[in-house]
């Protein structure tokens, strides 16, 4: 599998100051959003399977991913239920909505954009879960949980880029990923801070 030289990618813009404090101030609220994000990630992976049923590399990777994300959802839901919180319906994620708006619908671009948007989203998730884990020192079990989640999301964004370079040339993938990363950096600056992953 062709792998991308990660040093050619735009560096990740840092999460705005205040995000961590906002999350820690309403950690129960954050957990509810986190559960929702994992469930949606699993659903997104299965939607890729449905969209590209004849592409073995996509089906193989996305089935595995769907199961892994669903496991994350189960683990977060266990935390929610252990805290005796009432599970609630998913809310719209304005960050995901804005990034999905960058996906070009034409056939020749759609797959590239789905994969590179997913890579951008997973990279941000990896950064934020690691940031959170670094600051959960008073709860070692929760800290280990978020370290594991961060490591998993780190693998995922590289997985999406690996898939992209199986279908498109490396320069095209890097160019699109970097464009989307720059847009993403603007999006996170404009969205209000919430006790949520995004
Ligand atoms: Fe996940
Ligand atoms: Fe993920």
C-alpha cells in the first residue's frame, strides 16, 4: 500500500484556547456528544460500503472501521449509563456539516473528497482526544480510555489517506487534504466553543 509522506501535509492548526476548559466544565455534556460522534463515524463507514460495494479495498477497510467506531460508541455509552445520564437524540454537528459541504458531488471528485474530509476529521479527533487525555490526570481510568481513543483516531486518519492514494495519485491527495485542512482551520475558528468534540 502506498503511504503518504506525512511531512508533506499542512500542519494541524491548534485547537482554539478555551475548548478544553469548556469540555471539562461540562464533561457529561461532552460524553453525550462524543457518543454521538462515534455512532455517526460508524454509520459513515457503513455508508461508504453501501456507496462502493464493488471496491474491495474500501469495503474491507470500512467494515473494520465501522465495527471499531461502534465499539467506541459502546464504550462511551457505558460511561454515560454508569453516570446515570439519560441518553438523548443526536444533535447536528455544525463542524461536520461545514466540512461535508466541501465534498464535491461530481463522480471524479466524490471519493477523493469523502476520504480526505474523513482524514481531516479524524486528525482533529486524534488531536482533541489526546489533549483531553493529557488533562484527565485525576482520573487514570478515564485518561487511559481517552489515550486509547486518541491512538485509534490517529490510525484512522492515516487509513483514510492510505485508501485515497490507492485510488488517486499522491500529489492529488496531498493537495486536496491540504486545501481541506486550511478550510478546516478557518471553520474551527468561527464555530462557538461547546462541550463537544467539535
Ligand atoms: Fe472513534
Ligand atoms: Fe475514527
